[in-house]
C-alpha cells in the first residue's frame, strides 16, 4: 500500500528493538498513524500549501521527514525533529491527452483523483485495497493492488518533481532518464519531498466483482496460477484455522469472463456482499455480486465514502517470487495454530515484476502474504521472526511500510540495487537531512 483497516479495535505498539521508541515527554498533542500504533516523535508539523513553501521549509530545517496520509505501520515516516505534511498539496496539475498522462501534487489521494480521471475518460491500471492513501506516500513504499499482470502503484509513474535537501527542485522523467527514475521512485522517503507526480493512464473501464467462499486449500495449491489469473485482480482471504480459504475475490473487467458459476474450484458463490473478515458487516466494502461499476468503485476492497481513521490493528506483508507461491503458502499454513489466535485475516495477492530498484517486486513477479493482526503486540513481535524464518528459503522481502524484523544484512542481500540506491541517496542528501532511525537501521545498520 501501501490497506483498509479490517477491524475497528484499539492498538498501541509497545517499544521494541524493531520499532524505534517514540518520545513521550512533550505535552503538545502529536499526530498518530491510522492504526494508532505509532505516535510521531515530534509535534512540529508543517503544512505547506505550495512548492515554494516546501522549498523554504526544506532549506530551513536540518532534519525533516515527510508525512502522507499516515498509513504506515512502522516508523518509516517518523522524526524526532520536524515533520512536513503534504496534506494540502492535493491538486490535479494537468492532464495530457496526447501522452495519456496526468500530473498531480503528491498529497492527492487516489480516491480524490480517480473520479476526475474517469470523467476525463481515463483510468489508472490498478488501485490498492484502500482509496484513502496519497499518491506520493504510496509510490515511495511500493504499495500495491492485485493482479498477476498488474504492477504496483509506483510502476505507473512516468515523472517526478522532488525538492531535495538543499531546497532545489529536481525533475525525473522516464522520457529523459528512465534508469534514474527507476532508482528514485520507491525512495523510502530518503531522497527528498515529492511535490508532483506524473502517472501513465489507460482508457477508463468497468469492473464486476464476485466472491466465492470456502475454497479447499488443496485446490489453491493444485491450481494456484489458474485461480489468481481468473480475473483482472484476485485476492484470497484466510485465517489459517482450517484447510479452506474463506473467501476468493475476483475482480474482472466487463470485457473479460464473468464468473457466474455457482462453484469455482470447489468454492461456493457468495449470495450476498461480504467483508474480507466474513463475520463483519459489508456496508463499507465495494459492491460485489457481479454488479458492474467504474474501475475505482471495484478495484479497492473498501469505499472512499468513509475514513477508517479509528481503525486499530497491526499489519505485516511479505513478498516471495510467484514460482514459490505454493511452497510459501504451505509454510505459513503449517504455522496456522500459532498464528490464528493473534490474527484477524490474511490476504494473498499477486503483483507483476517491475524495474524499480527498491521495490519488493524488482525483477520478480511476486505473491504477497499479508497479515492483519490483532493489537497483541508482544505476541506479534514474537511471531514475525518465526514467519520470516519459514519464508527465508524463498528470499522473502517485506513491505517497507509494515512491521517486520529482518536484520539489515538480510535486507541488503535481497536487494541487488541497495548499494547503488544508497549512492543515489548520498548524491541528493549528503548530510542525511531525510534520514531517521528507520533508515539508519534498515539501510545503514
């Protein structure tokens, strides 16, 4: 994501060696992330309304981090010094019909951008499960949707405008230097403040969504590729407590096959709209039952008409090469009894390979295994190393914005371009203005 908070519960992360402890001494009110598990370490938050104001703030502050919609579950965006929010940089700058691109300010949310694009006859190739997240925040963490032929959200970027450490503006463009753009799109917030993003577009399209329940895990293992290729976007949901996948969500373009069958690989067609956690009410979920809708009203799992800012949970996600999908799923299934008591739901998706240096899908089409955890922080932090060890044979990569415990050396071994990326960071931020404890640990630890 960069996802919807599945359950409305409270969560406050305990300090641990994996999540930087957050200073609680100030009496000033401080921002928290959506899940409530991170309280940012400073109350010094600036809200620029123009690129010129961003430049002034970057020049002024020796240490600075950028906030988007605060949907990260770890301290990647935290700072003990100063924060700059792109909340008010949320406009469409221009639409180029000839090149089929749109340029937007970095703080615009996908749910705000999508209706405008549709009215103009365009669409984005994919969306995350949650439309409330910002464009810049999503791309720097390689947030994604689903679809074995669909790349993550960052793969739609064809240009960036960024304010770097000295306050100057730098532009990156696929047309003029594609290799450098590939290096800086998934930047982890280490290079500068993204003020404008240019995105590639496709013609607008319609999607229908159908859900099937209780697919035997044996069917998933035997027919995985066919199942995840059955629609434009496919998600599998399970809590690992039995030999079934509780729900299969198939999102298909209206010009693709409509899965009207009563049974899909032994899963039964749902008879009403469902929530990914089947016991939860589905009012906030996008419409199912095969009812056609505009792409941005079906590709996410959840509607834009509410803001899940009171949702409290923890999230982790791990990427493995798609050819190891069945082995990786089987490995996690063996941990089901350990995982189950602390889990709300797991989502399994696929994402196409890309050329973005710090993307978990760099040079590999991936299957992702996502965990939406209860607020039992101590238990979750004990489980993560066990999960990571089980997935280690598959060269697992974690989602940069979610909770993981991998050592820096292991991370470095999973990213062929990490050393080259660090050189790029050094070129644009030689004094470490945009560094924080998260980056110090995971890039330089």
